[in-house]
């Protein structure tokens, strides 16, 4: 101890006085904040970074800067868990000129004005299953989802039909998707036409035109699928159900000013 004090040029009495001194008010406050941050971080499954955690703390009535949250998270080594996800490249599909891209000249200003949909692949028991999802582009809310063993227009029709029954949108709604054949089947197009829905599709070689769906599937796979393996659909389905509910009701979306889709729709109503 004497040698340590000599290295740092402090007296033994000064060292013992420092060791016995109670923690400062700032240090005590930081300990309390760390508990709050830990609870939010763990509830998000380790997917929230400092921006979302900061907004969650503000919503609880706490007043602090985002940089302070960053600094405290750094001391604990807490970082948002994000995986790099690659989506299989779909085959080239025949272009139907009667379904132009309406999104390029449309801005979703309210719910039930523009919906987007897509499918993604999920590995279950050594084979692919297909997850079809419909989102409201304005609120980012998951309107419906379906998991199927076959990628065809019956699956896409089922998910769109479920969303239409749940929301009952007015005629003129735009539904946007990529150019997959499952969105061009007779059953699917008949379902849209029966409800007065206008169909919109991306241009050839332009996956970014359905970026909202790509972003959703990236988050889903990074936060739920990556690092796990599923042998049966009953293992996977409850996780998907919980994530959809969490994404709609709790997850803070930066595009919605850090509100959940459900809260955003309440303010937009």
C-alpha cells in the first residue's frame, strides 16, 4: 500500500479517507440509472441502443442527455444486438404493366392509405417456411402475418384478407409489393379488386422500393431469428407472435419519433 501511494503521490491517510468517503450524489444517481437502463435493455432482448433507451427513459419522466446514456451503457459493455442479415435473391418475374409503382408518387400521410407486403424465408427443421407480412407504411404497424409451407398466392391472399378484415379500409387503399409471382396470382388480384384496393409493384431490379418491408424483416431476423434454430413450426410460431405484438405495442420506432405503432396511430387518429 505504501508503494502504491508513493506511485500516485498521495498520503496513506488521504487514500484511506478517499476509500471511506461515501459515494457522491452523481454516482448514486448513475447506479439508479443503470438499473433503469438494464431493465429496458433486457426487456428489449438486447436490441435497444442508446437512442431508444434514452427515449424510453424520457417517457418515464427522467431528464438526462443521450450522451449520458451512451456513457453508462459503455461502462457495462451493453450494445444493441444487430446481426447482418442477407435475404435470398428472388428470381426474375414477368412484369405486368397494369400494376405500376404507385409509391413513387404517393406519400402515406395517414393509416390505411398505403400498405406494403412481402415474404421472407425462415429455416425450420431443415427446410424453408415462408412468412408473409402486411404493414401499414404510415404507422409501421403489423396488420397481419401468416406462416406457410408453400410460397404461392394462396399464402399472400390469406395474409392480405386477414388485414382487410381487421382494418376494413376505405376503397382506394394502395397495396405495394415486389414483383413476386405470389402477388400476381389470380386469387390474390381478385381479393384486392373485391375490396377496391389499387395494386402497386416495384420496378425491375429495384428492391429498395419496398424498403419498409426489408427493414422490418431485417429487424425481425436480427432480434428473434439469428442465433437460434427451429426444428418444428410450433417452436417458431409463438416467438413470431410475441415479436409482432411487441413491435406493434412496445418497440420504439425512430421513424415515428420514438413511438410504438399503436401509440402513433392513436395520435394520428
